[in-house]
């Protein structure tokens, strides 16, 4: 959107403008807003400079209406997790529409979901590494580059949580999840794979285990028949989190290598995820995914 936070100001708080009297945009803030759409503030995939010689990094696009007026901003990147959430959301909306007797809406949401799912499957999966990644795109969307070079993160298994992945693709993703050199660490589901050159077990979204991402990972396993593995990794999340089974507090996130609690204490987001892991995965209740397509 067009928002005051997306522009630069002088030391007195005055809006800075260019030679054409247009506000000067603050690219860092726009990129951060885009990262927040996936909730992963400082993840490797949102590094402005990109990674490797063929990666041009993150660029900001102006979005204009038919009158040529700027109505918002976007970046040259499409997030696989955000699009997976949108896919699932359309099926949740379909279920609501059916309950309310809105048949046309139900048909519309299902059609949109299928189109989005096909897009993710076609463009966001890499056969060689067996994982899903974000896309770098041109302004018109015609040129697409799969950002394998930025490494694997928890965003790459969200298509399994959303139930849009083919079984063939899902099995390859699961192999990555269960690999002890990638995601199956002492505390599983680090936000960046251990084999990433940017992996840091203590640096917010570049390694630490966030329990919402772990919950999605466990449910991803369940959705494709890996119930035994889902239980095993859930037990690791409970047994190896510092203080969880003792008198410690539930933390914002955890070091995946040694289980040490990191950042904020008494974190309700993490507590909610642990509650769902116990009541759903360990006690056999249904998980948070929609029931059917």
C-alpha cells in the first residue's frame, strides 16, 4: 500500500522528495513489509543483496492504477509459503461458503485454489533438490527464477501443510525434512536448513526453531502419511526444548542444535503451537489443515 512508513524523511521528520517532487521511497522498509507477509523478518530469502552471481537481489516495483497513480509497492519475489497459505485459505472459504449455502462462491474459491496450486507446483518446486522455493520475477511476471541459491527454509514445506503438493514432490520434501544435516536436528524444523551457508542457530529467522513453523512441519508429515515420523519429531520438540519439561518458561524460539531457549519468555504463540502438537498429533485429534479439497 501507499503508507508513510515507506518513504524517507530528514532528521526533522520532513518527507524527502526527488527532482520530480515525488516522495523518495525507503526500499528497506518496503522489503521488510513484504517479508512480514510471510512473517519471517530477517530470513535469508529476503536479503536485499540476493545470493550468488545470477541473483539480482530484491527490487521494489511501483504499482500504478489506470491513471498512472502509485497505489502501492511490491517486490520482485513471490513467496511459496504465503501462496500456500492463500491456497489453503481458499478451501477454508469454500467450506464456509458451502455451510452458508453460497454455491457460486464455493465454486469460485475452489477454482481459484486449483489454479494457485497448479502454479505453485509448476514454478516453485525444484526437482534436483526436492524442495519448494520462492520465485524471483520480472515486473510483468513473465520471467521467473527459482531461488534455489538462497537455500532451504521452513517455507519450502508449506505446500505439504496446505495439501497442494503431489505425492511425488511431497516424498522428496519429506526426505529433506528428515535429513539430520538439514531439518531433523536436536530441535527439528530450523527456519534455515543446517546445510545453508547462512545458517545461524541463534539468529532469529536464520536458524532458530519457531514453534508455528514446527507445527506446520509436523502436520505436513501427517498429511502425506508420515504419522510415525510426525510423532517422533514432535517428541523431539518437547523433550529437547530447554526447560519445557521442568520449571523453565516457554520461549519465543529455540536453538535447533542444543535446544537452548532464545529471545522472549512466556511466549503465547509458542505455547499455542505446543498445545496443538500435544492435543492433535500426540492425542490423535485432527490437525489444523482443512478436511478435504
